[in-house]
C-alpha cells in the first residue's frame, strides 16, 4: 500500500496557558465511549441474522477519525439556561485572549436562517489555539463528525489558515438541547478540524459503458458474497 505523505498543522497558544488548557488531539484519539462500547455485530430482526453495525463501516469511522479535534478549554456549566465557568488567568496571561470558554452571537446575525430561534443566542466556543496550515491548505472546521450526542451543533466554516494564522478561529454553535442541565467537561470536542487542499474542480457526466455496467454487476455480486470488500481492496490509508 502506498505510504501516506505526512504534513503538519502547527498549534500555538500563550506559554502561560500551555498545560492549563487541553491541546487539540488527532481525531482518532477522541472516539466517544458509545462508539468504543458498540458491538461489531447485532441481531437484524428483519433478516433474523446478525449483521454488521456502524463499528464495521469504514467510511463512518474514517470520517470520525480524520483531522484533529479542538477541545473545550475549561469546564462549562449550564443550569436552567444560564452558563457559568471558572477561570483564574495565570500571571502574565495575554490580554488579547478571552477569559471564558464561550461568547455569543446576537440573534440578528442568523435572522431568516434555519439557525434562528426566538429569544435564543448563537453561542461561540472561544478557541485558544492559533492554527497554521501548510501553504495551499485551508481548514474545514465543523461539528465533531457523527456526534449527535453532544448538546450543541457547531456550524461549519472553511478558513484559509495558511495565510490567516495570527489569531484564533472561534466556533459558532447552536445549543439544541434546551433541557440540558449539567456540565460539559474540559476537553469535550467542540469542533473537528480537517485540512483541505485548495484546488479548482468541475463536474463531468458520462453514460455508463457496457464495461462499466458489467463491472457494476460483478461488484454487486462480490459485495453480496464477501465481507469487508471495501476495507480489504479499496480503502486507502489515512495516517
């Protein structure tokens, strides 16, 4: 199998914070407990046989484990609709950095969009890390992939962090669990960061040829008769 070319994202924060706030981690190290506990097979009551679960689906897991997870900088409590946190800035802390894990967007900024709800703000997770991408790469920041269990939904944005790397990128999010009371612990993933090479694309459209139709029929038969076809024969290394 062809070796994967390794590139690096550079994460920077004030020296006073390093060690006090969690570092971004490769997404492969941040799988949730529900996924770890998921069995590889379960009983399909329609077919009356065991079938593979999401844990055996390479596209599902490859999406979850690609890139980096950006963590919540400190414990965040929510009680009866009121957020609170505790942060004692260290001596010499940079004044340009925030003292809180979240801030807010005024509702007017999302008016007439599906994100708008009466009398509700869009929160913004403050990011304490400046991220530099290699030349020619942007960073796609999105909600941690396949994580509907989190009580918020981070909005998706694409930032050219090869040039914009002198200030942190923050993450707007819609808090959708109105019944949530409790705490999000420090380190909870609030965004997934995926490097994207900037290229120009167009679409081409063709009819399936006779050879392509024959390959389609053969693949359908192979998938029906064999397990793990994609994983064994087509899945590319990601790291």
